[in-house]
C-alpha cells in the first residue's frame, strides 16, 4: 500500500506542469506614475524618419499588465543603437511591496537591456512579473521602431 501510494505521488509530481502567468497588453493611454525612481523620465515625443538611418527616434511600448499593476517602457534609438530606456508609465496601485521590487528591478533591467541592445535579457530574481512586463513593453517599442 505504501509503495503504491509513493509511486502514485511520484507520477503526480513528475507530470505537474506549472504555467507562467499570462501578461496582457492594454491599448489604453499610459496611467499616471505612482512610483518614482532615478531611471524614470517623462515621455518623449516620437520622431520617425525614414530618410536618415541615424536619426534619433523614440517610442513608448504597449502598456502591459504585469500582475501588480501596469507599466510602459520608452526607448530612444539612434539608427539601430539604443541610447536611452525609461519607464514613463508605472502604476502599481500604491502597493509598497511592488514599489520596492520595481525600484530595485527596473534599474537593473534597464542596464541589462542597454548592454544587450535588445529586449533579450534575463529576469531579475524575485521580480519575475516586473521583468516580464518590462521586457514585453520594451519589445513592443523596439518592434514599432523596426529594431
């Protein structure tokens, strides 16, 4: 009886598949920022130029629901080089836990994305939802810029 129970338990554990939480994009305008960090700036205007490949262009990515609230990432590029990344829209509803995670993780994510020159970056340990939302919004901005 014990052996059968153990085997059933092992099979159940072995077949368990955890799925990540789904992030949803919203098409609404960016919500007001409720957390301030040194890496955040005000939104910049979007400049599109198809004639000069080295023109400076900016784009704000889609507003992403990252489980603790919403965020949007803005990226500035010159040619195909990322020159600045900021989070002009962050709304976590005043949740102090989320605020502390965001203020710790967003500067790290920004630094990693600048170094990688893409949205292909590692998540910050302990801030997986923020990391996923940041990456998703950054990728939408880069895609809109054709990068």
